[in-house]
C-alpha cells in the first residue's frame, strides 16, 4: 500500500511538473497575445506612419524647361541656333548616303523620273563627318527650307529653283542658300567613288566642318537671342490612340517606296528602300526615326526649260498621317504662308504631339499611298 502511495505521489509530482509547462505555454500565448496586441498597437502606430509615408508623393524629375525644337530633347537653355537644309541624292546607284543619321529631320520627295531626293535638316554640324552625295535644288526644297529659316546647301538646280522660287509662280523675298557652283572650296569629289565607278553626279560631298566654315564666312550662322521655335510639340510618351502600324509603306507617285518597320526593342522605326536597309555610310547604322509623318498634297508637272518638273502645293492645307510608337492616325497639315511653319493636327483640329526623337517626313501626291499594318 505504501508502495502504491509512493507511486501515486510520484505520479502527482510528475503531473505537477507538467503543469508549469502548460502554464508556460499559456503564459507564452498570453504574452504573445499581449505582445501581439502591443505589436498591433505598434503596427497601428507604424501603420499611421506608413500611411503617411505612402501619401507623400515621391520626388519627380524636374520639369523640362527647354526642348530642342526639332527633336524635343531636353535642353538646359533655349535652342538659339539656325538649322541648315542639305539636298541629298537618293537614287539607288548613289548609295550609301553619308551623314544623314546626324540630321534631326529627313524629308523625302519625288523629283523626276520616278526617283526621290532627301532634304536633311541639321541643327548642328559638330562631329558630323562626310555629308552627301549633294544634289541639285528644286522649288519645293526652297519652300521647305524656309519653314526652318534654313540656308539650303545644294549643287545647281532647276531653272525656277535657281531663281529663288518656291513654286512655279512665286519667288522668295530672299533665298538663303549655298551653291557648290559658286562655293566650290567647301565641296569635293570623292576619289574613291570615282575609282569604284560611281557616276559623276553621285560623287559630290562636303563635311560638317566645311559647312560650318562656309556658313560662318557667309554670315548665315546667325543665332536667335530669344530661342528658335518651329511650332512643334513633343512628349516622351505621346498620347496616340491610333491603328496598329508596325510596318508602314510609303508609295510615291513614281512607284518608289520607303518601308518603315517598328522595333519594340528600340521604340524606333527602321527605314529600308530598294529592298534593303537604308544605311548611313559614315557609321554603317540603319536609319531610324521616332516619328513618321506623311503629307499628302497636290502634285503637278510643268515644262521648265527642256525638262518636265514636279511642283507641290506646300502652302495652304492638306491631309496626311502620323505614326509613333507602333500606332498611326490620319492628320491634317497646314501652312498659311511660306514665312510660317508647318502645323499638324488630328482630324478634329487638336494639335498633335510628336515623340521625342528624329522624324521622317514623306511628301507624296494625293495619288500616293500609305499602307500600315
């Protein structure tokens, strides 16, 4: 019996030994609850602090006070320089072209014989090497260059163009230009091209350095104290609700086409023509553009001397297309006079906003085509 009592005592002691563990668990739980409540209080307090932090708007980039008037790139001060327009050959046999990747805008227009030429608008020749091949002026190049107050760089020209006319009836008040025929020291014939069998008209070049020199000599490198603007609006991400335009084909009346293919990697349109990529011979890089504009207008032909020349109605208004970031929309363009800039709006009259970057501008007849997919 004593042995049984002893066993019972031992059992009680064992059970009594477990009780503190249970209490410890309970106390721990209670402490955890207390801690949790305390933590909750702390969390609420911290939560208030967190909510307050979340309400604070994170620092943003300072607003862009100045933009480049041709590309929209952010500047530290107003753009005060004067752009320069260069007529560049674009027939297949003249390729590759040089220096065009340094231009801020490239216009493409049909001339005669179903071919096109480029008008490259440069805002700066710093670091630009070989430029060309340089070709002759036309009235529409005179016309467009005035929209940017740009001296026109060329080699000869059509009869009316050399009269300083901007169409078949009207002359500019003052035609600002540099003709290779009277400024030969600032141009040169490429010996390597001659050696490789290029035709004479595809061998004329200049350089950014030579153009800087001649513009200074002719006092054409003027600056604008209050900045130089051309009426264009830009945004890093333009609001464009248009149709898909990953592949754009611009067909000129002479059946020449330019294809622009959108890259989702770079956000740029890559240009190709004559069945291959359009390359800048200075760098070997494909020509790329953030913006694609196509202006449709009346095109007519008249006899000018022994040639039949094209003319374009680039004063007044017309229709066209604008593509950026893989989308395309129909637009309207207008230009009240040769002394004013081109203006671009959506069909409802709202001004369009270009993407920050370079622009391709194709000028086509109303019979030309623009296809996008």
